[in-house]
């Protein structure tokens, strides 16, 4: 197992120095799931939520969140992200919506945290827009599906 790179020799927290790393094309894909009551699922699908188009607002929130990850997570490097995509995959059989975010950068460090943040904030936005209909919604299964680029190469999540 690798050592913790956010600690110096004395155990003090620090931001990792990536200045010597080569800039490479990097990509991360993350997912999350929001599960809800059947009625809430239908309201979202039929675009009948009074606050507006839930999935489009959540898409914008996810994209904005990816771009601001370094302001939310203390040791993340600010990145010049080159691409963010947030998509939704309704699952009628489980009354859930799977969220997937893809983030790309050409840089010295990866975009896993940006993809995970995009998914998390998109999920929280769905909850926020629908909580007056369904406070029992659950956010789950937020995890990295894939990452590529950089020294560590490609990671592809196997089935859980």
C-alpha cells in the first residue's frame, strides 16, 4: 500500500508537490445513485417538479462543483479542467437515478476528486429540489468507476 503523501516527515499536513510531474491527459469517471419513492421518480421523469427541470439543474450543479473542487477539499490542487460531462440514467425498476460524471484534464495530477464531487453535488441537488415531495430519498454508491493517465496508469473498478 502506498504511503500517505499529504504528510511530511514530522506528520504535518501539506499539499503534495506535483511540480516535477509531467503533464499528461487524465480522465476520471465516477457514479452515484439517488433512490426515491415511485411518485418522486415519476415527477422527475415527467418534469412536474415545481422547482423546475431537476436533472438539468443537477447537471449544471455537478459541472460547477467539478470546477470548484479545490475550494471544497483542502489538499486538492486547482486544475484547469478541459471537460466535464454529467449524465443521468433513470432506473425505473428501483425508482433510482444513477449519475455518472466524466472529467478530463491535461495536467500534473488526476481528476478523481472532481468527478466524485460532480456526482455528489448533482445527487444533493436532486435531493434539494425534491425534498418537499420525498424526504426519504437516499444517496448511495458514490465511487470511482475508472481513471486513466498519470504515473499510476489506468484503474477500472471491478464489480462490487
